C-alpha cells in the first residue's frame, strides 16, 4: 500500500511493515556491527511491523516507534530531532550514543568520518548501492540520524537518512531508510530498508524502554 502524500518526515505517524523483497540484505551490516550468528538469523527471519507517532513539543519534533517482529522482543525506538547526543543500552546493538535531526536534501552534512563521494550520494538518495540514479520523492525535510557504538572492541558508527521513494518505478510512494555503517578499521557497508504503509494510527507509539536501533529488531 502506497504511503499517502500527507505522511512525510515531519508527519510520519502511521503503521508500516518492512518489505524485505525490496530492501537490501541486512547480513553484511550486522556482521560489521559484531552481531552473532543466532541473532542475525533471527533478524533475517523476522518481518518487523512499525507503529510510528510523530509530534512536536515546543519547536522540537519527536518520533516514537514501536517495532514488533515474530520471534524477537519488541523494540521502542524514540528519537528527538534536536541533534543532541543521547546514550542508550540496546539489547542487540550494545552501548550506543546517538543524535537525530531534520535536514533538506540540499544541505546534508554527514556525521560519519571518511565517507566517499559515492557513500554520501547513497546516503542522500542520489544513487543506489550499484550506482543506479535514485532520488527522494519529497523536496521537503528528511530525518538524519547518527549512532556510535561505545563498547570496547567495537567502535562502529551508523548513519541513517529517512525519506520516501518510488522504489519499483510503479508510482508507489514508500518509506525508506538509507543506512551507512563504518567499523573501526574503516570498512563501510550500505543498506536501504524499505517499508510498506499499512494504515493510520492514533496516539503515541508506546513501550517501556527507548532505543536507537534501526527498526529491524
């Protein structure tokens, strides 16, 4: 189901399901992040359903996301779009520190060090992993998020951008997340997650703990 035009990165409230057939393989990025084999396989078998509520408090946007997937515990992913660092202990991704904000496609400033021109173009939805041209459908604001793992021996970073794309060229407007992860040795993995819109939602998405995971757990 296509996302309606009123659902945007500043009005993201709704229900979404990950479309694994249209998204990239999660495995290489999970390996880079040091995720064990059993957890990787459980993630690979799961199909997350997201319940998203976006709202403003004062001048600051908040995005609360409850992710539920069969075989995995539910995950609450709460983001405050003020670019302030917040620490969190994640059940899968360990001890992390991250920040989020809104940006427009003409002023993306990556937080990840050492990205290539191709990496930045991928992050800004200007091309796919194979170099094929692509673009955000909306000219307005998008979400940018940056996370660093602070556990000893890991030290990877992961940067995301969110927006809407016509993934199949069929006129269907889908919510996507572009992710670039970089380990302590400088190895980089790129990933696009694709979500189908499944309907509206009322009230805040709620759970007892917050998180900074990708919505794939």
